[in-house]
């Protein structure tokens, strides 16, 4: 459950993490921040790679339509 097919659009190495921008099948874009390991055995994604996005329920937040999520 809560798994969606996606395609990697872009990755940016940030040192302790990698930012991965993904396009879902419906055209939506999702950005994930993946923590890099100290061992250096992190997966490498390249643009165009097919992946599966897992959205665990405990990590999701539902925002009201038009909400910026900044509490303002």
C-alpha cells in the first residue's frame, strides 16, 4: 500500500543527504530528501530511472487547499 510508480527527474547531492525530484504517473512532482549513509553504499539514481515511491502513512500531512504549510 501507499506505493506509486515514478521516474527520477533530478538528483542533487547535498553532503549528508540527496534531494531526489520525481515525476509520478499522473504528472505530479514529488521531492524526497534521502539521508546518505556513512558507509557510502547509497543507491545512485539517474534521470529517467524508474522507481517506486513509498509514502508511509506516519510521514504524511494533509494540508488544506491553498495552504502553504508555514502556519501563517
